[in-house]
C-alpha cells in the first residue's frame, strides 16, 4: 500500500460489502501479510465517551466485527481492543463505554480482549515537542497496531481521523495535561505528529459509513457517507478525508506540522487513490465546524497596527459557551477541563472566559450537547 488510500462504497453497516471490503484492505496491505498465530495485535477504535453507535461519535461495532473476523482468518490469537477516552480512566468507566458503544459484544463474540486494566508506561521519542509519552500498555506490547478511527469534523483541529485518533493511546486525564502544555493549535499539532511517529500504526481502516459533520467530534450531526478508507499511512488517509470534506489540509494543525517535517504532501495526490474513488469524492455541502473560521489578520493589517493583531485574534477566536437550559450539571466538563476553569454551581456549569484555553474538551465530552462553539458576530456579516 505505502501511501495509497483504498476507497470502498459501503451503503450501511448491515451490508455484506463491509466485511468483504475490510478483508480486501487486509489483502492489499503488505504489512498485514506477516500476521499469524504469534502476532500481538492492538485495535485502537475511537470511543471518546459513552455514546450509542447511531450517534456517529464512536467507531461502529460492525467495523470492529469485520476487523476481528479478518484477523481470526489469519490465525491471529491475541487481539486486544484498547482506547482511553476523555475524562476519568478506570476499569468501571471503560466497561460502561465498551458496552454502550457496542464494542464489548463484538469482543466477546470473537474472543478479543476489551482492555480495562488501564495501565500505562513511558516510551521515549525523538519528537520535536515531546521527548517521552506515557502510553497504554497494550500499545507498548503490540507488534501490530490497527488504527480504527471515525471520520469526523473537530472544532479544534478541523477534522479528526487517523492521526487524531491516536491521542487516545495517552491515558485518561494526561490528555488534558497536553492541552494545557500546548494550548495553541500549531504546537498541539506538532505534539500529535510526535505521537503518531511514536505509535506508528501499521494499518488504518477509517469508518466513514456514518460520519460526523458540523461541530464534531461529539457535538456534530451524523452524515451518511457510505465510505470505508484503508491505508498504511495515517497522514495520507487524513489527506483523503480533508479532500472529501473540503477542508484545506494545511489548516489542520497536525497535517501542517507533518508537511513541515516532510511526512506528507500539502494536499492529497489523487493518483494515490485506489478502488471506488468516487466514494471518496469531495462532498460540496459537507458542514465544517462553525467556529473554524480563518481569523488571521496579520498579513492584512497595516504595519503600524500589527502589534495589536494577537489581541484582536484572541478576542475573535471561537470559544465554548454553555447553554444553561440544556446543562444537566453532571460535571463531565469540569472533570476534563485542563485549566480547571469550569465549575458547577447550583446544578449548572460555568466557564471563566479569561482562563479558557479554547481546547474544546468540554464541548467534546458533554453528554447533553449543552456546550456550543460561540463565534464572533463579525463572521455572520
């Protein structure tokens, strides 16, 4: 495969085409040819939080089912499914999320391990921003990693797929620490590239049968694409998703960082697409995150006024806003907030605006969709 991206049209999760297409991805992958009884395989889905499959927030169980079946056909005996969603990371939380997402039933059917031990250990890196990551123990013990992301928009990074999904290999609230260490998009993107180069998944199978548009990765709207993508290069798969969404790839912080390191092109080379390329064709009306407006005025401002640009951009930047009428006072937002700028008072959450770093973790984790992305009114003119 190399940097090729294989495209498949799958009308729905009940279609027999799904299992056949996932099998074809394995067959096309040179890396997968070495799989066998002694392989230790980690499957990394996208879980985020406790959501039902039809919400299009998490990797659909039918995709995991097809992957596990393909692995068993190759004689693989050790299959571990592991992720660390946002918020608290402990066995009880993980069991409830696996069950709600439908992945637990799939693991039980195939004899795969739904990882709940919640252990992690350090791994040194040659990263630009991060020299050591604490990673889930199954990541460190696997000799073959399958990245199983969901095709989604993302209010902070623009889109989320193969590379962003690997952030779930970092345990629990340590992800919030990284948001605090790298509150700006560019260094955060560089950190994600450091992580991708450390984890290095051998195979990516992206679930775009029912994707998400709008204010993803959890607060958006399901969008039926009928698409599965397969590849061995995480950046190439994400470039294909950018093309489909109409998202300029160099506006995605981690793809811009990867391009600067020579790890990917500035946009997808369409000659690398294989299979049913029409299934991955650009979607004209795909809704991007409402707050993902370009507010960089540095190049347009008069030279004498450029000193004021950083302050203006910060003032105009999108930020999370809590709808008190929808808030259920569960405290998930306060739990995940890296800067501890959210409190729950009288059964309602409250954000201290001046302390907010605009990571949108609260928006991602809110189970009631009570947190929206507030945009400056000037962008509605």
